[in-house]
C-alpha cells in the first residue's frame, strides 16, 4: 500500500488550514496575445490549506500558479499574497518570491553545482544565512526527502525522482510560507512518481500551504482540502475531494474525471 493510496493517511492529514487568508485572487485576467488564458479568476486560499488544481492541457492551471509568484504577469484584477499586493513594485515581487517556493516539471537544478551547493545557494545569497548554517539546513531537508547520501553528487548523477526531491528540498531551504507545485511528476518515469508523491504527502502533514497542479488523482484524494477543476481559463468547479470525485456537478468536470480516472 502506498502513501497516496492508504486510507489511514487521510486520517493523519487532518487539515491544518486556518481562517487566515494567505492568497487572494480577485477578478484576475491574463492574456497571451489574443489568447485569454485566465478569465475573471476568483480564489481565496487559507493558511495551511492544501489545494489541488486539475484540468485538461491548456486550461490555464499552470499559468494560474505562475501568476501567484509573478513568473507570469496578469493584466487585470488583483493578487494579494501574504498581505502584499502583487503589482509592478519590484520590492513587493522580491518579497513574495522569497516567501513562495516553486517546484516545476523540470528540476531546474544547476548541473555544475553539487546537490548541497544547489540547496545552499538561495539561503546564503538571498537570506544571508552563514555558510555553515545553510549547510546544516540543507542536510536536514535532504534527510527529510530521504537522500542525504546524495549531498556531494551532481544532478546528472541522480535519477529523475531524486532530482525532483532535491528541487523540493531546495525550495524548503528558503523556509517558504507557501509551496507551489507545477505538475511535479509529469516528467518522471512511472516508478519514480511514488517517491516524489510520498515526499509531498509528508510535507502536507506539516501544515504547509500548498497549491499543486497535477493529474495524480490518488494524491488529490489523499492530501487535498479542496480540488479545483479548470477548463478554458475558468474555475469550473471546486469542492472537498470526496464530493468532487463522487458527486461532480458540472458536465465538463464529469467528462474530465471519466477520462482521467479510467487511465
């Protein structure tokens, strides 16, 4: 039985979400040229909440989370992260990025740096953490993602699953308040997906605010407080997992689930 399949895991993952709002999107719109990729998105995320965003390719889900830390610039509406309005103010953008960790489909590790160097770079240069302390922090997170023995190796010497676990540890070394995951297992071989999902399930038990774009529906059922379905730039439906999977309201949601849950 895997962590993402186990029924007992759900009981362990009692939500740590509070009433405090940590992310708020109001009437957010985004265009790529003439393509309207996000259409009047309204979303409120509470501190400690775990949200899974799913939907077909091109639905806007990755763009949505990339707007939350200004990797993409929205053109209309308001995004507030940890009480700070995300606008053209570079100081605001830098502050929000320092509080928001992001894990991508590709691992984005520096190939010429060792694993420990990849992990300590941010804390040393951005957080101004002393080198020895940064190394201790990095080793503690490598322990947490269960690959401390890889510290002195280079990314090219690790499997894809190990590299993605390093990428998660690297984000955690910055002590973020929020973690965003953009399809973190989509580039992995099937046998490596479980090891990354297990790390994310463990992270969910710590009360970290998480927004995860994924097609891993077993993971969504296990960790999510809320599942959001997007299609054609809209949030079509959102609900707690049991209701979302067992009693979807929208025909678009029903069609998507019928396609993805049979594969």
